[in-house]
C-alpha cells in the first residue's frame, strides 16, 4: 500500500510506460509486427526516415552506443532496418528503416496518436495539452536539461523493458 494512495513520479511514470507499451505492442502484433519488443523503441522511436547514426540514436534515447548496436543487430535480423554507408563519411554507417520498418513506424505513430486522442477526450483537450507541456518540462528537468539538447544522461543504461 506504500505507493497506492499517493504514487510518486517514478511509480506514475512506470505505470504509464508499461501500460502504454502493453497496448502499443499488442496492437502492433495484431497489425503484423509481432517480433518487435519495447526495447527496440530505443531505435525505432527515434529513427529518421532517411536514416540516423547509432551515436545520435544513443544520445536521443539515453542508451549507450553498445546497447543501440545490439538493438540494431536484432532489428537488422528481423528485417526492420539496414546499415548503409553515410554520405560523405565512408567510415560512418546510417541505420535506415526498411519498408517493414517504415510500416512499423507509421503504425506505431498512428496507434500512439489514437491513444493520446483518447486521453485528450477523456480529460479534456486543454487539460491534456497542459499535462503534456508540464510533463515535458519535468522530463527535461529530470534529465538535467539534456532532453532538450539530445545529450544522453551520463551512465544511464536502463534495464530492458
């Protein structure tokens, strides 16, 4: 009962994240993407359609580059992304979504938009917009301002979800 009556930010964030992930990935599985797991979001949620460098994905997601490398390996094997040479830098590689990856990203975006729209209807459009504004500020403050700049949280390597 310790966290039931007045849950703290960690408990509320965890409940929201885990519930959102369960619903999102259940719907994605129904729509033809049963192999992707929540941990793959560290790549797919931040991936630019033209491709992104692993170092950028690590910074944006707050994960170590080695973790991103492992996730990219898994996603390559599953057919969601491929590695391509970066234009202008033969040593660098871009992580680029395949057609399957682009379909997954589009479906994820649509599902999340639907979930957010449902929350906005339930609590009111203005209240939901204000919630997101304040939550974004709290998230950036918690990350020491790094969320706005894209810098990862030092030493942050969250367990796979």
